[in-house]
């Protein structure tokens, strides 16, 4: 079990570094204006319209890196800075979120699967570890294995999230470059921002995987 604890510690440390890298990368390219002078909101609106998604609104939300696409309400939401600032980072993030809207339009399989699984898997992520711990404390195999099943479902959510996010970034970079919204080094900057964001999803999956393995390690020990 010591190996599991060591690996978990290393992964948590790596996760902190990844978050720090994302924050520093985002800050760097938030200060770099894009040549065309388009804000994130303008980029999002133009890409949406070009893809026949004129009915999808672009809204501003508070916070930093709170940007997301809501597949239920069919709306792209951008954080305040990305919404109104003509930076490379804003363009990258806006195009990425619109990438999710395009996925929704074309019924991208992984996005549809994630949307269907989300309610159940959120329960698994919240209650799985708790059930495992309660099962161990009360020496209840039933609760323990129920927690394992719940937590395994949360791991599946992290796994399904990876292709969804990677594909949205791929679509974003292709559009930004092909349509000339970003040029030259700006495209490289956008790729750097989106690659840094992708690392956070990879680290989340790795941590969830090691947590599940550590729980299974308790079962083998007992």
C-alpha cells in the first residue's frame, strides 16, 4: 500500500504543477493581443454563426477559467476576461467552447455519452469514496463494493471526458487557423493554452485511477 500512497502523493504534486502551469500559461497569453482584435465573445459568435448555430447565445459569467458550453440550455458561457478582451488566450478558450457546441450539433458520440452518464457519475464521484471508507470502518463488504462501483463510474466519466476535450481543442485550432482569426505565432500560443488545459483533464483521470486502485488494494489486503 505504501506504493499507492507514494504514487498518489506524486500525482497530487503533479496536479498542482499542472494547475500552476495552466494559470501561468493562461496569464501569459491573456496579455498577448490577437492581431485581428477580436474578443472572445466576437470569436465565439462568428464561429457559431458560420456553423449554423445562430440560435446559440454567448453569455458572460463571473470568475476566471469558468468558461463552458451548457449542452442542456444550448449556450456558450465565457468568463468576464475572455468575453471582452481581444487576447490570444480569449480566442483559444472561446473557440474551444464553441467546439463543444459544434460537437453537440453533429452529435459527437463521446459528448453524447458524457451527457447521458453525467448525473449518475456525479453521484458516484461524490459518494463512492465515502461509501468505501464507511464500508471499511464498519467492515461492511456490501457498502465497500458499492462504493467501488460508484467510484469506477466516476473514473469512466474522466475517461470519456478526454476525447471530448481533445476533439474540441482540435476543432478550435483548425478553425482559428483556417479562418485567419489568429495568425502565425498566435496559433502556437493558442495551442499552448489548450494543451495546458488538456493536461488538467489527464491528471484528473490519473488521480481517479490511482484512487480506485488504492481502494482495490485495501480489498486485496483484507
